[in-house]
C-alpha cells in the first residue's frame, strides 16, 4: 500500500512539474527538493529546477521554485511525510523528466546542501540526477 501511495505522489510531482514550472518548449527538466523537520520552526523546504529547451537541449535557466507553487510543494511534502511515517525518511529528492515521457527519481538520505547554500554539492546532486 505504501509503495502504491509513493508511486502516486511521485506521479503527481511529475505532472505538476510539467504543468506549472517548465516553459512550453522544454525537453528535459531536473527538480531537486530538500525537506527536514526543525523542532523550532517545523518543516523546512527548499527546491531548485533546471530546464533544458529543445531542439538542442540548451540549458534554459535555473528556474526558481517559488513557495506559491502550492500543489507541487504539497505533493513533495506528502511524499516526505509518508516516507517519515514508514521509516524511509529522506532529506533530498531528485527527479528528472524528459519530454518523451522518461523519468527517474533519486532519494538522498544525508545532507542538505541546498538548504546550507553549498552550491558545489547541490550541483553534484543535480548532475547525478541528470545522468
């Protein structure tokens, strides 16, 4: 049951990325989000998106993911909470989606480079997801 719920939430994340974030001529998008629970302030969330546009898959920009993209953040939050409740708590989630429908997900269980403004480690993770 948990596996099916995780698959459903992951699918929602892919749909919301395609519908809410990427430009119309996108070819590939990589989304990376971090979550952790802080005892004083509650759930801490950070995310970044990189998008390549067609026809030659040129890097479009580092598109900021704003907190007003409510549905996307809500789906990531739900996946994070489900993972916490099943003792599979991750702190980083990477997803890659291509225009032809191929996708991958990758979970990270240690470190929060995006939250800590560690651009080198964040770039390493983005590149791992993008492979």
